[in-house]
């Protein structure tokens, strides 16, 4: 019997080892961030329980899962566009597909119908599996008895290398058209993922993001969507650059 004041450590360990994000590994457009935002103990505990009840999948359908945890309104008509990361990723996708003059209704429609769905064109992965409100905020040491969760450093030491290897392997298996890593603070990890993939050599654009293409995939390392000073045009240009690279003959065949 587990106290309501602690996570179920068995489930917590499983989600750390097995959960990677949302969407479809067969999708053309992959986005890889550091970790999901999260709230307090009760909110995170509910997420973990629902993940377990829903067969402990490696990647979930984002709308179905958020419906299960009580946030299904984000994927229904009239949905609020209150998740800045999602808005930005959608802007990149629509730009990569050739759309200009993207407005909020374009973004809302894509969020409701396409983003992170199990049978659609996107895959949204996280380098680290546990949600947290910020880098400075770490509740797991307080509500778990797992020693590797005593602080963020021990947690990252426990799971980072395994997840880097796993994500790299999934990219090699599925060969998406584009993989966008967002958050320059974790650039060393993004580079460690791509170092395991053949012929990935980044160059820096005039806008400051990094981009390259091998024979299968365009790779981008970009600022985080909520970084201070970034504009919609910055992410629009990333999408257009992806489209250009997809259309180019690869340097390495």
C-alpha cells in the first residue's frame, strides 16, 4: 500500500525507463525537447497513474492522454492556444509544408486535429521523462524513495545516456524527414544524439540556429520556444529552411 503522500516508486521507475513522448514514430516531423512542464505532486501523480492505466506506452496519443488526465479541452473545438511550445512547433511544421501568413486559426486547427496524434505526421519526444515546472524545481526527492531521484543531477546521470542512445536508435530506424531539437542549453545532448547518426555536420545560419541534412533527415538545433527575444519569424524561417533542405540533393548519399 502506497501513501498518498508519495509516488508509487514502481510506476515512477517504469515511466522513467519507458516513456518518451507523443505522436507517431512514422511521422515526418520530429521535435525533441528537454522535458515536459509539470505542476505539483497531485498533478504529476495523476499523469503517472493514467500512463500506467493506458498500457504504459513508449509514446502516447497526445489528445487521448491529455483527455485522460483532465486536459482534453486543448484538443477540442475552440481550444485555447495556451501552450507556447505547441504553438511554436506547429508554426515550424506549417512553414516547412509551405504555408505563409500563418494565423491563430491555422495553429488551432493543427493542434486539435494533428499535433502529437498516434496516426498523424508528428512525433514529440522528451530527452528527460519526468515533468517539472523548472530546472530549479525538483519535487521527486521529496515524494519518492528512489535514490536516483534524490536530486536532478543523480536523475540525469541515471537516465540521460540511455535515453540519448534510445532516441538516436529510433531516428535511425524511422528516418523522419526532419528532427528539430529545441533548447540550446542542452545542445551537448543534441549533439550526442546526432553523433550516433551517420553524416550529421551542423552549420550555423544567419538567424543563429544550426541545421544540416544527411541522406535521410534534416536536423535542426534551435532556441527554446519561450526563450526571451525570439520571434514568430525566427521559427517561420526554421520551417522554410527545413523545406529547402528537404528539397536539396543530400551531400552524402
